[in-house]
C-alpha cells in the first residue's frame, strides 16, 4: 500500500493546493514529490506576504528563477508543479498566470572509449 505524504498548507492558496492534490490522487497519481514542492511554494507565498488568490507573473518571478546549485531537473519540477496549480486554479475560474518557461532536463555526458 502506498503511503501518501501530507503537509499543512498555510497560505491563502491552501484550499487550491489541497484541491489539486485531491484531484491528482483521485486519478491514481501518488503525487508525493509534487506535494513537497507545493509545500515549498506555499511557504514562498507566505514569506512574500501575498494575500491574493490570483497568481500573476510578477508574483512568480522570484519562484521561477533557478536556485544556487539547483539542477535543471529540479528547477523544471518546481516550475511544472506550480504550472499545474495555476492551470487547476484557472479551471476554477480564478485568473492566474501560467508559466510557460521550459528548462529541459539534465543529461549525463556520455564518454565513448576507443
């Protein structure tokens, strides 16, 4: 049996984050890594002092920046999880900016020996 990770969300986005998670899990997705990233985003939203439920490009600007030492895969994952949240909120009628930033993935360097 799969153990779901759950966090307590404290920003004004909490009901929407929980709704997205419930919807994803109802479709059979485990969604544990994404839950952690959404918890981090919830903390970011609180630290910034945002009280609005709509998400604008300006509000996401700092979140979309690559963190020091962060790889492409992690950076892309953070953006994708927030993108899922904004799409979900748009379907509920809450106008949100959907980030279109595409980072790509880390690719290992292949060495071919002679």
